[in-house]
C-alpha cells in the first residue's frame, strides 16, 4: 500500500459507490490506474466490497453489542457458532474482561431477549454474557451504520 491506495480507500469509505472516473479525478490519476489499484486492493484482501444495510431501516430496531466470557478452550468454536447466526453481523475475539464481542440486530427487545437466552446462551463454553443495548448512532465518517 502507498499513499495513492490510501486516498482511494478514504474516498470509498465515504462513498462505496464512487465511480472509478470520479476517484481518478479526485486523486489526479487516470481511470485505468484506479481500476488496476482497486483490483489489486480487492485481490490482495486489503479491502472488501460489500453492502452494509441500515439495520433500523431494515426493521431491526433492537441492536446490541454482546460481550461473552467463554471457556478458554472453546473461544474459537463459540466465535464460529456466533458467525453462523443470521442475527449477528459482526464478531471479534478480544482480550480483557470479554473473550468475544458480537453485534446483533433483531426486530424487537423481546426477540433480542429470546435470541440471547435461546441461541447465545446455548453455545457450548459460554460462561457469562453482558449485553449493551444500542441507544443511538453517531457517524464517524466511515459510512457504516449498524
């Protein structure tokens, strides 16, 4: 990666649908250069192209960050189990008080409660969870709304 790659990525973080021609104008290179750079960035795994839906607009009005404490020998398996749940949009393994954090989005608080008890609570190795319910969002300029 070099400064040009970083500029291209910054533009795409603000507008994932920016055209190659528009990016080329902004960074003052040819459209072909942008096209080649983007292909390399995707092929080499530096960036991914995906749609990030707005959970609230999708009717998922109950969103939460779930911290999980998991038996040490079952952290990888628990993270993999969480990744398979359609309500979970993001999973990360961490250090500190919690072994895993997962972001979940459901239609209602009742469905969130059921999800936590029946699905998350039944994952082998989960010892304790703590749920942080989303009360609102603030944009940090990366275009991602969860």
